[in-house]
C-alpha cells in the first residue's frame, strides 16, 4: 500500500522505521503540546512488539508513515471505536503527529485525506472521526481541508498534562464523497 498526493505519501512502517517512531514518541517537540500525555520518563513504546504481530496494520488499528518527497516526516494512526453491538457500528478514529519542520505546510491535511480514502477503500467502515483540542486551530483547519465536518465540542473529554481539556469532534462519512 502506498497512497500519494503529489509529494506527500503514506507508506507502511518497516522494521527499520521502529527506532524513528520510538524516537518521535519520546520527543516533546515532535509530540507537541497536544500530544504530550505522559512525563517523558514514563513513556513506553510498543511499536516493535506490534510490528512483529501485524506490521502495525490491521482493520482495528494501524499506523502509516507520512513521507514528504520520500522522507518520513510523521505518522498517522487509527483505532476502532464501537458505537453499538454489531460490526456495522464500528467507526475508525484517526490521529496524526508531524515533525515541527513539516508543520503548517498542508502536509497534515493531505495525509489525513489520504488516510481516510485508504480506510474507506480497505475497510467496511461508514465513519472516520478525529478530535483535537479546542485551542488547536491549525488541526481544526487541517481536518476541514481534509474533508471532515465539525460535529461539536466534547466537554472535558481529554486529561492531558494534569488538566481536563475540551475537544472538537470531526467526522467524514463514506457517503460524503
């Protein structure tokens, strides 16, 4: 699988990429203020263990590298969210992290659009969703450029850095086109 939008591509994680993903996960600048959930010394990475099981790709959860002109600049992830007891009630929630040098260049919106397109092609899900902190205006714009619709605010939904944060919720449906 390789999805592309001009110079932005998504590709599967290879064994040699695990160290980079682990480095990014423990780099405060890469995680940014909205991705910093744990004190640095408490972070635990499981990429190598999961890669051995499924290559970090399954219908329920996965991770792809974002590349700019072939060089990794971030990653997109997804995980299943259940809204009812049947398989048809599963949505996929996505997340993104990009290196500081690649931010504010439209890479995130292209990567999120590519990921949503890929997930609609490869899964039966009807709904792909994402959320971001109410103060993360750049990510809100990115999701809207990627074709996601703003649905509302989830009050006090995320505990990060010792306090509760409101989140803005977005979705893109298979029927949105």
